[in-house]
């Protein structure tokens, strides 16, 4: 298999890695860059556990061939917090008990960030549809949806 | 002393629905039951009924469990859960 | 919600209004930050230097004799370091649980289901391992297969195990069949019961196999060294189980194996057994390098434990006043390829929410050419409740009674006999029924065009063995080490109970899940037992520590230990001659008073409190397409005491939604040739966020007298009622009762069309 | 396996022509699952997303050009396009989650040639034309003629769908697309129905097109349903006749997603409902939508 040298920006850092051409960006992030936040739950784009934001668009990294990332700007779950502060979504997930096993959490946080970046004041229904590509088997979604709505309030009205 | 209640299957081996046994623990109780009903033990092994419910609580490893005069005993299978 | 005369009477709905300082509060969980930051390490997240990747070759046939396996070509492929087949494993005994485990891990002479593991490869890359596994040449002699209960029980059915003689039939059959066991529970005289009844309803129900659907596929990394020691990083519900099961399958001594628990990405019962660890261990031994195996989603569906499908026939009689006089039930449960206890559990649960003088329950465990059954939240109870609570609902409708009143009228209480023999301890079914009856949801009129359903659910809960070590650090903080993997917030629960005992801020307590070499034996996190049983060990260790702390204070003060009390995290001198000593003051001075303070407790927990849940749903049904929409849902569940109410609610809500999935759209679909047609999240349809309303919760607290804080397990029972709740709600909305799950659009529309004509 | 990212159509075509096992892709939302599902791995993955013309959505005169590799979200975010083709927009918006919509394309949806593709019935009712680049230059083919069977298209190996051309709708014209899935998201259509209507000044239907998905090997146009609608004021009887015609036109299979009976029944229901939606859209815009 051919290999490609990929240069891109991940969570604000310039990075580069060598990847087999048919490898997924998910595996490249995890194996080459050590960014384990994105998870493989299905490998077919059906669960959202591998969600990332690439060039401003929410995507499943398992459906992206790693070489596609050349020149791209990528945000993963690891890029949400600053050095001294969690992202409001992360804080609301913690306080709202929006995670149980936690395996889907990075994907939900990224999908929720993508939603709030575009729609800072979503309705419950909008949140539910925006998160429909992320499966959670533990929570029944209730506390996740509430936490996203709460984070939206906090982001709109900073303390 | 304890009252042992037998299930439908077990009654085929005991002929009675219940029996009072004077035993300090489950091991002694099982020993006495084996003497009273020679085919019961094989049936319990056969049906994996290796647990005992004492006063409503199912105990998976019961042999040294102490019994009181009022203990109600059922011979049951151990449970599993999710 | 409600309180009784139990020892630790607690507050309402988890608001901490209980007299406890920490129990019942909602702190941020200790492992939360790692999980929202993407730093938490699950088994697939670990990479070791020199690590190889394992790939398992699986059978394409549902039932076949393995004639030969040729690994020559595979072994010569690039990057390949080890190839193994069933022949590399110890021989399995002819029958029993050990054989079932060994043959689940890897097939021996026969493959018993499509997806059954046949051989495995370790290679430098995932791609190389996969390519080599696919190059292994297996010659199969295909055998006829059976995929459903009716076919498996039919005369002349292909027999899966030629030494399987039905248990529980007298005299025992001499010819093998696919019926592994028959179970009977009987009380009184059912014919007399039907004679006393004014109405008798008889119905047949079916449910389909469903998967636990945890989002994290099974994964492990195993590193075996030249001295025969193995270190396993595993995602499981119990690492001591991984150790003992791996040892059993490999014929190894357990002391050769150390298991380090990775974070676990969901289990729901599905990770109470192993599939891949012994395979990785053998590959690692052969290759002399660490080996990682991560299952694909397809393989998870094809080869790991679903919960069984069932056929249940119910006949129930009732008097006009609502008294249920008798129930007769015939249950058959799929067992997958190996015999299990699914039907037995179904028999024990099926009428548990009702007081009955006369009952006859008969169950059959049936083996099939499908993957092995594994526990899924209150195993077997949902299908049983679906049957009984559907019939009860029909009785209520026929009698014109409120369905909750009817259930209250027949509700068992402490001291009544259970259907399976023993007497009920203190239970909260009545309280749950009343909680739903009094809920805002039930008190709100049903919107036009919708239907409302209620139902009950029961699950035993279990105790089992747990260990905990609590170490006090020199700065006055505490480390709580337990052997229970944290699936959904149990670290926080352990820390809260320790905080309550020691009088220490919960954030000064670090809860840790210890590996098999740092903490005492602990059974699998199953049967809703972690907070109950492991929590009990934590409390016991803390109480030991409090005694030690009082002794240290007595030594410091040169007084009798009896004069020292432990109050709010400090040693207090009874006579009042000394200033109180805080925990930190004592631990800071510990070297002078006898050395560091730590305590360990190991126990076999007794007194697990049975769990009940009562739920109500409003649904709308599109009568032209058969789509069912859940409009509103409320669940009440007896938690005993809610240690961390947020995670109690989370368990309740998660269980409900899994039950909704089971009721509406989830099902294993096999083709006639025995292959699973929907081994992915696209066509195995677990609920998505937009399918659901908020799941309203009412935590009922009827404390369990056997636990120091009154805890009952909360993990499982929530999944039980949704099946009958939704069937009852659909019946209410449409006037058509559907007795086959799932209530998928084609099935609902079919039923509506049939009812019209 | 080799990855290639051409920036021109000619370059992409040359790569494709050079390798019989090469494939083109945009979002790979079908390609990746198919590769995991055991379909032979291609020798070359030709990424079309770096070719401007395949990524753009633009209105030139009265013709919309929708790049074949543009993500669905580029359509759903385009208010002007959505106003002209609410049905096509909702079909594109139904393909998978937000994550999928940021990758899935109309070109991929068409060329994957699934009988259940959501966007195809919606394109067909709008007489969309696929612009296909091949050895002899570009050819224009009605979308309805591209797919010849499940997984089969009329494209030669070295041909690439470049874009779709949709003429802006006439006055008092609108469309709608509905599908039936068991969940609310993430599923493949069990039945899909696209309808486009034109109403005259009196509110009677002057033109209608109806196309169904997932009920036959390829998308089905339903002339009998169209005939039942034309001339009517969408009264119950004509809607029922259109529904019956739609059911009749189905040639479905029993599979894991639905039964023959179910698909027939629901095809009629969705046709009736989509017709109602399209008509409502015309009425609520008071005839102001459309090109002229």
C-alpha cells in the first residue's frame, strides 16, 4: 500500500504524519498522533464516536481517508479545553452527569460544539436532531440533551 | 432447625412439600436430606440447584451458612445478572 | 419518595434531605474530567512497544464440521508472527459451563454459529493480520442448522450437541435434543384458579433476540513474557473474571495472569464473559510480543452475546373485582449455541409482580445455531414482563379498572411468597405503583389521539464477593481502591459512601479501580451489585479505619479509646478535655502513633434487595404507516437509597431507552442460510436522540435493611417494563393489541390492517 | 491502495482510465462501509473534492448547477436553492446524520445506485439532468436514466458525474420528498416518495410528477399517479387515486427493512402526503416561488 506524508493542523498545532493511503483519519489520529479521544464504535459512520470537526464541518473521522486531511484544520475532543479551563460543554456534561461509560462522550462533545457554533440557541428538538448521529447506549440521551441546552445558555451569557 | 420447602421437581424425589430438619448449617442440612431422600442429591446436581434461599435470600455458596430454628429454606439455582 | 420503618430511612427523590451529608448529593464524578477531555484509556486506546495486531477468522456457516484448517499460506504472509487454531488450545471437557466458555472463545471440531471464531493471526499491522486471517484455508462440512425455537424444538430437528439430554424431565430422555432444560414452578391448583375466575385471557407472545449494543467493541492488549506471565489490559465488567476465565480456557494457573482494568465503554451484562483475551494471550505467547485485539462492530453483533428471543404463552384468570386468581405460563427462550438459564430466569420473573395462590410456570431452554446468550440488564425479565403485563392490561381493560389500581390490588408485599418459592423481603413495588399513579404524568389527561400504557418490572439483584482497601494519606485525604470496574459512575458512589463514613469531603477521596494484584477478589459488576456489595466493603473498611483513628486519638490524648468518638471527620474527646483532632491531624502524625492507616474489607454481600420499577408512556401511532412515536415517558424505580441521584437517574433512563429500543425496532434478523443480516448500527436500530422525549424519573426510596445505607441495585430493572408499557400504550392508542415484538412500522401496520378486515 | 486528489476533471478521468480497479469518491459514506463489508478493495481512491466544479452550487441564468461531490449540507444551507427545490433539499437533508451530510453528495448518492437513495426520486421529479464527463467530452443524461439496477449505472468506467442541472421551477410549482424510516434519523429509506406539482391560477393541478424510491430495483416514475393528480384540486378522491396508482406501480422485495405489502401500502400514503406538502408550499408562497 502506498503511503502519504500528511501535514495538517490539529487543535491549533501544526502536525505531520505518515499514513497508509487507505487508512482512516480516525486511526491516524489515534495511532500516529496519540489522540485517543475519538473512538471507533462502528467504523461505518453510524455511531458518531469518532466525530471531529474538519475545516469547520462535523464529520466522522472513520469515513475520512487519512490523506484527505492534508492541509486541513482539525478539532478533536482534546482541543476543546484551554490550559486552565474546560469548555462550557465539558463542564456542563460533568455537572449534568451526561456521561456514564464515557466512550461516546468525546463524539457528543464535538457534535454539540458543531451545533452551538452554528446555532447558539437551539431548541430541545434541534439538539436532539443535531445529535442523532451520535449513539449513546448508557444515558437514554436525557442528561446529554439537558447539558447541551445548559451549555448553550452559559455560552450565550458568560458569567 | 429449619423448614425446607421443595419445588415441584424436587417433590418427585422427596414425596413431601416440606420437611423440618434439625441442622446448624446448610452442609449438615444437605447431608440429612441426602440420607432421607437418596435420589435428591443427584437431582440437585443435575438441575444445578447448588444455591440455597434462606428466608428469601438466594445465597450462591451456602454450605457453611448458619441456620436458625425459624429458617425457611429453598434449594434453588444460582442467579446471574447483567 | 416514600420511607418505611427500615434502619436508614432516607430522604425524597435523591435530594439529600436525609440527614446524610454526602450520600444523596450530586458531586462531579472523579473520573469525569478524563472522560470529557478524551484522556480516559479504554482497552483499544493502549499501544505497547513492539505490539502486534490480532485478527480472528470467523465461520461463514451457522453449523458445520471443521474438516481441516491449513494455515501454511497465512503463516508465510508479510508481517505475520503467529497463527493459532482451536488445536492450539487445551482440549475442552465433553460438556458443561467450562466447555461452553472454551468453545465460545474458539471452535473445536464444529462451528455452531455464523461468526464463531475458528483461527487467529498476529501480525505487525491490522491490515496484515486481516489479510493473513483471510488466507487461512478452512474446509467445512456443512450441517443442517436451526435458527429459531419452533424449528429447534420440532421433531426431527437437526441436533446441535449430540450429548445434550434435557434436564428437568423425568425420566431423563435418552436421546439428545435441542431442549437443554425444563423448569417448573408450581403453587396451588391452576384449574381451581381458573374455576374461580370470571374472565380468563389466553395469549401467545414472541420477542426477538437483541444486543446489548455497548458502543465500545470488545478489546484487549495482552503481553506474555518468556517466564509465562501474562498481563492483560481488558475492557470488561470484571477483571477477576477475565483472569479466571482466561486461565480456564488456556489451562493456566491464575497466578500467571494479571489483569489491569481499562475503562469500559458500556457492558449492560454483555461484558460479563470473555471472547478474545485467551486468543490474544496465546498469540502473544507464540510471538513473544504484546498483541492487541479489537473486535469490529460486525463481529460484536455476529459473535458476542445477544439477549435471547422468546415465545411465551400466558393464560391468566381474574375475578370481576380485579383479583387475579391464577396464571399459567409456558416459556421457551433461545439459548444460543450453548445451554444457559434464560428460561429458568424467565420462569422466576414472569409473575413476580403479582400475588397468586395458584400458578403453574413451565420453561424450556433451547439451543440454536446462534451466538451464545449473555446477560443483558435483568436477563430474561423483559420478555416475561411483556407477556404477563400485556395480559394484565387486557384484564384491566376488560374489567374497566384503572391498570394501576388492578396492579395495586394484586401487589405482593413483604412476607408473601415469591413465585419461585422463598418469601419476599421488604420490597418497593407498591410504592412505585403509587409513585406513578401520583405522578404529574399519570395525573395529566392523555392528549387526543394518543395512547397510554403502564407496566411493572421486577429483578432480583444480587450480592456476591467484593473487596475494598481504603488508605488514608498523610495529608488527610483518602484513597479508596475497589475491584469493581466503573461502568456508569460507581467510583463516585464509592467515594460518597466513604465520605459519609469518614466525615471527609468527597473531593478529598480518590476512588480507584485496582488491578487483580492490588485489590482483593471482586466478582463481576453484574446484577446491579457494585454500589450495593462493593459499597458495603468500602463502608466496612471505613468503619475499621474509624476504629483505628479513634485509637490513634486515644493514644495521642493518652486516654481510653472508649472516651473517643468519631464525629464529622474528627476525633472528639467525650469528656471534652481535649480539642478535637481532625482526620488530617491524625494522619499527619501517624508515624508517631503506630504508622500509616489503612484498612481492607472483603466480603460476600448478603441481602441484595429486589428491585421493582413501574413506568408509564404516552404514544402516538401513525395509523397509515405504523410508526410509533413515544411522546412522554415516566419511570419510577425503587433505589433503596440513591447514593448519587444523578447516576441513579442515569441508570433508570438508560434502562428505559434500551427497553424502548427492544420494544420498537431492535431485533436480530437472520437470513435462511444462518447469517446475521443486520450486524451494524445502520440496520440494528438502537434509539437515537431524536426518537425520544425526556425520560422523567421518580426515585423511590424503600431502603434495603441489609445495606448500611439502604442501597438496592439500580442497574437493571429499568429495562423490564418498557416492552409491555409500549405494547399497552399502542393497544390503548389503536385498539389493537400486538403480541409480537418489535413494534416496528411494518408489524404495527400489518396488525392494524388485519384488525380492520 | 493509493490515494489521489486530482484538481481537474481531466486529471481525475485520466487516473480513472489508467486503472480498472480505481474508484472515485466524494464523501466515502458508502465506499468505506462497503470496503469493511468485504467488497474488494479498490487499487486507487480518487478523491473528487478538490475539483471546484464538482463542489460548487450555483445558479446560472435559470439553471441550478449542483456539483456532484458537494456535500448535502451545502444544499441544505443554501436558502435560495432550498426555496426553489424544497423537496430536493429535504431529501439531501435526510441522508444520514449531520456528520454524514457534511460528506455525502448527490453524485455519490446517485452512483452508489442503491434503490433506496433518497435524493434520486427528488431529482427525478424535477427532471434533473446529470452532466457526465467521459472520453468524448460531456454528455447530459436524465437522472432517471443513470441507474440501471441495484449497484449498476449506465456510466462507463472512466466516466464521472460532474454536476446536476436543475431548471428553476415554473411559477406556482413546488416539490416535496417524504420517506419512511423506523427511527427518526440514521436509517435507510423503506419507502421514499417525491412529488412535484404545478397549480394553475384556480388551484387545480396543471402538472405533476411522482417518483418512488426503495420500491423497485430503480426509482419508479408513476405516470398513473401523475395523471390522477393533473386536473384535480387535490381532493380526497384524486389523492386516493394517486396513492393507489403509486402502490400499484411498486415492484418491491421483502427484506430486512420492510415487506412487499408494507412498501406498497406506504408508497401510496407517502405519495398522497408529499403531494399535499408540495401543494401547501405553493399555496403558502402564494405563487411567488418559481422562476418567473
